[in-house]
C-alpha cells in the first residue's frame, strides 16, 4: 500500500545513522568489543577468543550523570491565562495543579528520564501523549448499539441508575437498544518511543517542519484485540503474530547468537503495529491518522484530535538535520582506547607476575613457571648469593595514557570534577563552587532550553486532552508541605477552551545542593553574628530547605502545629466551622491562617467560606488578646504587691530606726 512505501522510504533515509545508534547502545550496556557488520551488531571476527578483554565502561556513568543533571529538578509549569478575566486566571491555576497531580500519578518524571536516556545514548527520545479509552478505572455504563457509552442527564457517562432519567429524554426504541457493559473511565497515556520505533519525514530537519511521520511498535495480541476488534470495514479483525518480541540483554545473555539485539533471545507472539500521522495540509485540512497491521487497515481518521502527538527530547542538536548527535558517538573512540590500554595492562600484569625466562641449553636449570619457584642452576661465581628474578617495569607512558583518555572524555562530555560531586581541595565558599558549576552547566544550557520547550509542549497536550475528555468528575489529590493535601473535584471544562503551558526558563537547570547549603550557612552565620532576630517559624522552613537530614526536627513541635493548621484549612475550605482549642499554638495559627488568606486561592473563595476563615482567625486573636490582658492584669497585681511589700519594708525600717534612737536616748 502507499503508506507502506512511504514508511520504507523513511527507513531508507535514516540507514546511514543506524550503525551509530546500535553501536552507541552496545557501548552503553558494556558490550564494547563489538562491531556493526552486515546490518547487525556482532563480535568482530578479528578478536582472539583466547585473550582476556577488559571493559572499563566510563560511558555508562557519563550518560547517567548527564541525564540525572537534566532530570534532577522537577520543572516549574506555568499555565498561561487566555485572557485577563478571573475565570481564565482560575483555569490557568487549576491547570498548574492538574499538571502537578499528573506528574506524580502518571509517573512523568520516569518517562522523561527514559526519553532523555534514549537521547544521550542514541540521538533522540520521543514521548507520545494521547487519550486511551481502555485505561483508567472500570465501571458499569449504558452503551448504545455502536458499543460507545451514551451521555447521561448531567452530561457524564450514563450509569445503570440513570436509566429512568434517560427514558424521559429518549424514544422507547432507542432505550431498547441500550445495554449495560463494563467500560473504562479512560485516561491519558504517555508512551516513550525509542529512535528505533519512530520514522520522521525524510525531508524534515525539525519537529516544526515535520509533515508526516510513522511509528512502528510491536504490540501484544491482547493489546490489539482490546483496541482493534474490527477493521475499518466493520469486519472482525484477528491479529496474527508477525514479529518477534526482543528480550532484554540479561534475558538473552545465556547464549550469544551473533546479534546482540535481534539474536540475543526472542519470544514469538508480537504484532507489528504501524501508525502514520500527517499534519494539516491541502489533502488533509484537519490532519490524518491511520493504524494498520498485517496489511489490514484498522483505524483511519481525517479529523484527529492531535495530528502530531509526539514530543522530541534531543541530545546535541545538529544544524540542518532532524536527528541530533548523541554524546556517546564521540565517546566511543576514547572508550575503545581506554579498553585497549586496560587490556594491555591486564595482560602485562599477568606476564610480569609470571614472566617467561630464557635458559641456555648448557645451563642446568629446571624452570616450571610457578610463582615463587626456586630455580637451581650452575654458576661460575664462587659462593654466589641467591637473587630474585626482577621482571622489567611497565613503561610510565602506558599508565599516563589512562589519565589523558579520562581528560579527553571529560572534555567531550562536559562533566568535570565539580560536576561529579567532587569539590576541589580547599574550595568551601559557595561562590567558588557556583563558579565552577556554572562552567559545566553552560555546556548543557542549550539542551536544557530545548528540554524545557519540549516539556511546555508536553504539558499543553496533557491539558488539552484533559479539557476534552475529562467530562466526568474526578477527585484530584495533591500532596503539599507539612502533611498538607489539596483535594478537589475536577472536570475538563474547568481548564478553559485552549489551555497553554510553558516551563519557567531555567527551572530545570541543575542546582548544586552543596553550593546551596554553603550559601545558606554563610547567611545563617551572618544572621547569628549580628544578632538579627529570626522567627522560629521561618527558621524551621530555612532548615527544611537546607536539606541536611532533618535539622528541622529541632522544631518538631512546630511541625505538628503546621499539620494541624493545614487540617483546619481543609475543613474550612469544605465549609465547616472549626473551633479553637486551649492547647493550640495561637500565634502560629494566626500567622499560618493569615498567610493563606493572602494567597490567590483564598481571593477566589465564595464569601461564606471567607467568613468561616475570618471568624476562626478572630477567635484566635481574641484568645490572644484575653491572654495578654490576663497577663497584664497579673503583672499589674504583681507590681502592686511588690510596691506594697516595699512600702511595708520601708515602714518597718523606719520603726526600727526610731526604736533604736529612743533606746539610745534613754541610755544616755
């Protein structure tokens, strides 16, 4: 078919890069004594099977460190309001909270890490975001003759208990066709695609000018049967296995078959599912999407929700080329040299530990090559003393070559001493650490900017899918600080018509924990040195941000107060009245509640909820006022008692003096 020929053209266009991709992957997993021969990664025939080959895999550590630096910090999503009115601003705020919820619930951090790993190992990683009607919770619903759930009276999916209400809205003949089936709630699906599964337009140089693309992925029989029970003609579709499912390296390591990836062990039963995506053009004004397998067209749609649901995570961009350049490609040369040097050192160590010896046939010597062996021979020297056989020393340039190779790999990867969590000796100041880190971070700055742009596109696609398909009400739970949980009901219409997301520039840049702690230590030392008063509540937050193993436990009681305030805020948001307690830390409660009242979320609350907050805070303040008044009265009473006591003491002193004077006069 025409789609198959286009797919073959895309495969042919990228063949020049496949050798690098396969070799890069082989070097990453440690199979570094291999070569790309005849379209497969295999052991080169020139290798001597009797030799011991050493693999000192530095590439793996470099790649993991680079990816960890880029994925270290969770990106700060910022939803952009579509207008200046309060409704649009609220929709943007809700969108940010939904992304926080999906980041944890959908495990987006792990998927981003995998895509970045593909990018640094091979060239690019891809994430496909779409709505999967077979995902989510399962429940019973009313479905029509086409097998699709029908909308209920409130616009949500109709449940069996909605049958009576639907009977008043639908004709009897349509009600007779409804049946109860177990369906899925549906949810967003985020799949990571490797460069071996994605085939772009051969003429494209970036995702922006990509006119069409293909995806070829091996699916299970169960996956195909659930999603494509019939083809586009309405006939029953029975998937036929036409592909082998490649096993992992560890599963296929029991026997080497000559092909590291395709021959390392296979399992029959996969279906090669192919998908094409076309951007809007003259032939397809709204885009086009088709899925086929075994030469059977399963799905086609000339009005897809998202004609191009792919997000590209690149490594090092190459101008004028769609595929980026993986850092592994440049590291392969130094890695090979390092392996060769280490292998030579290993072999020389074995030789020098048991060196060969040359013996004259005239010398009566018996030598067996055993370490520590005693060799008796006839000497012409009288009373000769025993001596050890000293093997020749290894040349210094061989060991020095390892340092030069390591330095070369550092320059290629951009990971120097400070990037590997090793601060140079004598460097303790935060400014000095930040200066050293800045040099390495500048190297990956363009990659971070590209990643943040891709994350913004990813978040936008997620919110658009939520806005369109989340027609039913769902409960969202977002974990906050100090045991605070933000729980609210969510529907897609709350996101507005056209949500848009960006990632704050620089929020994903790696930040050193050591530099951060050094800066905070310097600030704290200056505060204590000059006697600047610090509130315990703020000091607890400061020590928590210090990230030094629970120093905020010094204020553990205050942490319990914060949890109590968060519980009260949740109850007040639900419209419940909360009474104060005698054991409350009232000053802390007033400060925390007041801080929440200054937030944007509080400003959007209805007046009756705000009244509950005001009343609760007023009760705390009244309690504090009464307590202060009682303390003032007690202090006044204590002061009056002290004055009276001092007056009595003065009066007693005067009486004693008068008696003393009278006694003295009488004696005289």
